[in-house]
């Protein structure tokens, strides 16, 4: 039973996996998730690389020296 629950959880996580903004989301030989977080769209840069790019204005913030971008 526990093994079934673990397998189901892993499958569910993979099904809803999303990339954060500005990360890779596709391209030749890419094997990761292809969905992007809200406010971003997977955009082909070239055949080997697609990236989650903002679909609108972005607000940049810095916390503890780490910059993050959030769509407005």
C-alpha cells in the first residue's frame, strides 16, 4: 500500500510539474517539464532551447541577495 501511495505521489508530481520563470522548458533532447508557471509561456529560442518567458510586465525583487522576477 505504501509503495502504491509513493508511486501515485510521484506520478502526480510529474503531471503537475512546472518550470519557474526564465528556466528551460523545451528543445531537442530536453526531458524535463514543459509547462511554465503562471505569467510565463514556453517560447522557442532555437530548436535546441525553449525558455519560460514573461507574458507581460515583470517586477524584480531582491531578498537576501537573490533576485526573483514576478509577473505583474
